[in-house]
C-alpha cells in the first residue's frame, strides 16, 4: 500500500513539472489555501473555455497595453493564444480580465461615448479657426451678430483676408438672410471669396457689396455666381469701379438670372460700350423690377441701347438713369420707350444734359404712356420751356397716371403756372416741384409756396460736417479714392452726392471754385492746402457780410 502511495506521489510531481505553477527548481507549488486566492469555478460566459481563443483588438481601451499594464491580454495585442486548462491559471486570467469591468462582468471592445457634437448653424467655430489659419484678428462684432437675420458690417476695413474668413464661416450659416459689407475695401479677391461663398449658401437673399473697389477682375466671379444663383433677390454693387469689361459679365448675369428683382450698378464707370452690352440684356430679363444705373457714363450709342432695352422690357417698374449725360438723343429714345413700355412707374432722368428740345421729344412718349407715376427731370438745362413741353404732353393724355413731376433747380414762368392749373383739374393729386415753388396735392392756389432761401454751399458743407462730428479733412479723405491727398472735381461731385448734401449743379460749381484756388481741377487737402485756404476765405466772407448787416 505504501508503495502505491509513493508511486502516485511521484506521478503527481512529474505531472506538475509540465504545468504552469512549477518553481524554477522543479518544486511543486502548493495549492492555494482557503482565503489565499479565488477558488476555481465552472466555466461561465465571463471565463473562456479552454478550447476558446481570445483575440485582443488594437485600439480598444480594454485591451491596450497602456490601459492595462501587466495584463496578460494586453501583452498579447494582436496575437491568438490557447488557454491552459489549469484551473488556477484560468481563474487568475478571469480575475485579471474582470479588473475594472462593470458589475455584470462583460468585457467588450466597443467604446460607447455619450458625447454629441452639435451642428453649428452660425459658423462661429469655423470663423475662429479660419481667422487663425489666415492670420487675421476675429471681428468681435461679427461674432456677436452671427445669429442675426440681418448682418450690417459697413466700414469695418475687412480687406480681402477678412472677407475670406467671413466667407468661410458663412458657407454653412443658416441664420443670416441679409448681408451688408458696404465699404470694406474687399477688392477683387475679397469679392471673389464672397462670390464663392454664395455659390454654396442658399439662405442669403439680400447682398450689399457697394464701395469695395472690386473692379473688373472681381466682377467676373460675382457675375458668374449671379448667373446660377436662385436665392438672391436684391444685389447692390454701387461704386466698385466697374467698366466695360465688367459690363460684359453683368450683361450675361442680367440675361440669365431669373430670381433677382433689384440691382444697383450706380456710381461705376460704364460707358458707351457698356450701354451697348447692358441694353440687350435688360430687354431679355423677365424678373427684375428695380434697376439703378445712375452716375455712370451712358451716352450716345450706349444711351440709345439702354433705352431700347427699356422699351422691350416687361418687368422693370423703377429705373434710375440720372447723372449719365443721355443728351437730347437719349431723351428722344426714352420717349420712344415710354410709348411701348407698359410696366415702368418711376423714371429718374435728372442731370442728363437734356435741353428744351430733348424735353419736348421725351414728352411725346408721355402722350401715350399710361403707367408712369413719377418722372424726375431736375438739374437739366431745359429751362421753363422744356418743363412746359413735358407738362403739355401729359395734358394731352387722358389716361396719364402721373402723380409727381420733379423739375428741381429749374425756374418756371407764368405760362407754366397757367398750364399746371389746367392739368391739375385733370390730375388733382399731381405734385410738381420746381426751383422756386412746390405745387402740392389739392389744386388750390394756397398749395403754391415759395421755397426757403438756399443756404450758401460752403455753409451746407460745414453744417453736414458738424452734424456728423467730422472734420472737413475727414470728409475729403472719404472722397479721395486714390489717397493722393487731393480730390478731383469728379470725386468731389460723387462724394457730395453720396453724402446726400443737397447742392444744385450751380452751387456745386461755386463750391468747387471756392475750394480749388489754383483752378487745376483738384482740391488739395493735405497740410496747409487749398481746403484750408478755401475755408478761411469763406469765414472771411461771412465776417464781412455780418459786418455789413450790422451797419
């Protein structure tokens, strides 16, 4: 019996040598005592059977070496190993695998994150990141108003790079519907960035990029965007130095776009060639209602082409052609257009070098037109006879819809007054403005009243400066497009018009003569220039007049 027990013990020792748990000297490890370690347990879902293989997946927080130092599973990243059938080893492995797990004991590779990234409809995060990458300082005003439906950012000096950052964020912005970036020196590149943004953005429907020096190079991407854009219904591009090259691009846009209802291309450099390009496009457009081409150089053939376009257009109701130099030929062409056009309600032909003859030719269209409500022809050298001719044409049209005639800065005589009384019997609501009087609605003689004495032009300029807390030099700096410290007569006239200071052509010339002391056509305002001497001369004149009144 003793021999059998010895034989069994020997077999057990040999078996233990071939299994884990044997010491380095071949000694058999003692079985764990009660309480010294976990007791072995039957196989469960949490402890793999000896025949199962465990695969450690890279990237799992539960199987990585970093997350699980010392773990056997972490030391086998990407390897497949057979599990020993030793109960102690299996129990130890099961305990290690259970370290840090949930109370249910399940081990999994899946990382369940409860964090949700919300969609930024304003583009605030995108804007900050874009500013960082481009190297510009974020505009705090823009960040504060990105959720407004109307964003007005006039005079912020953004420049091309600032425009790029804003455009990047506005691609995904869904809150801004009206965008005003007037006077920000965007230049051609900045205009391109805004155009590219508007190709993607389908929420902005009102855009103002006036006075940004975009030029002909920047006009092309904007015009290309307008050809396909189906969101914008109002586009203001005044004062951007657009010329004949830009006119070609915009002609394509006007002809193709079927969404835009209002377009402002005033205060640019469109000339005779431009008129020839824009005229046919205006004729083809079937959506636009308001068009402003004032303060350009549309003359001769260009004026005729635009007039023909208006004749054939079927949607425009409001047209501004003032300050273009249409002349008598252009006035005649407009008269012909009025005979055929059935939609135009507002027409501004102020300051277009129209003489008495031109006014009479234009009036022929008024004899047949029954839609025009407002006609402005002030600041033209048509004299009282020209005003009389226009009024005569209206008197011969029983279906005339005229409600307002503006002959500002034109003196009229008694013959005009007599004819006006007759016309008002037919059109009692008619309002007529002339240089000396305004005949209001109602038709009674008391509606005639003398206009207030006009202030001296230099006084008007000073009043505007004081009212807006400016210095005279600051105002001229705004007029100076090329920053040459001098302002040309054309720059001055355009600047005065933009400020809204009411000056007649005669007053404007007098003011220019006062300031342009050497008569070279430019007003120097840097240092002790002509602006200072002109202001001093005006002050001296005022002192003399005050002294004379006192005597």
